[in-house]
C-alpha cells in the first residue's frame, strides 16, 4: 500500500470527518479536509518517530483513535 493510499484510508475511511460533521457550505468542507490532513499527518509522523505510537498492522485503527483522542479529548468514544 502506498503512502497516498494509506493517508486516504486514515483520513477518509477511519477518521471520516465528513460522516461526523455534516456541512452545507463548501468553505466548511475545505476546512474539515485540511484539518483531517493535518491530523493524519501528525499521526503518521508520531508513528514514525515516537515509539509510543508505533503499531502493529493488526492494531493500527485502535492506536490511531487513541492518538486522535489524545490530541482531541472532547471526541466521543462512539466516533
């Protein structure tokens, strides 16, 4: 799996901000996409350079959510 595919999987498949926050204005959609890109980039960098966030292939989704909730503690557990 390439870097672009992996990034898209985290941003669109797992994070899925477009499913959580419904928008009607294109400006808000652009802001959500930029926020999602920044969040996934931060996770991928942390995974690469910080042993705490290194993960096995079997647990990547769980570790991604743990990282996301560390940055944004107000996220709901059901997201």
